[in-house]
C-alpha cells in the first residue's frame, strides 16, 4: 500500500489535497494510537514499548511507523521512536478534539471514560420479553 502524501491520489480522493492525504494516513489501523502513545510519554519509546503501548501486532506497527516516518510525523532517535516537530504540531491540533468528543459523548448519553449508558431493553415487535416472535 502506498504511503499517503500530499500531491498524490489517496484512498477516497484522487485530488492529492493535503487534508485528504492526512486523513488517509491517520485513518489507517493504529496510526492515531501510535501518535497518541508517543505524545503521552514525552520520551522516545523502543519498538517493543511502543508495541505494548499501542496494543497492536509487530507487522502493523512496523508498517505504520514506516509511514509515519515517511510523513515526518515520527522520528527515530537513539533511544527509540518519538514525535517529530511536525508530529508535535499535528498533535497540538488534534488533541483539542478530545474535549469536543467528550462533550459529544456526554450529549449522546455516554458516560465519560468510555462507558455506555445502560440501554433500555427492547421488546421485539409483536412479542413480549417472555415469548418473543421468532
């Protein structure tokens, strides 16, 4: 799979617009999680530490790190992987979305911390809880 970069066609868009390339890159499995974990530590993470933190498999991590490095969002340092300056600027823009998402979840009736409000048990149409229609 090709690394999404501005100026080239990407999944969902042939325009090559920078925002479309960024959304393609960030939408790939574990990409946001990797950036999030690197932003949380403030220190470089070895491949193994990042693997455990991102809760993914080595193949996916290797591919995503390669893509994120090619996009200059992650860099390799002597002690491991870390956000590049470009990656830090991106996270500064993305992290405020978390506050918005928490408010959105609250308005949707979801509890903070990922919990869900207990849903009302529904009865199938034309049946009862004891004897539902099949």
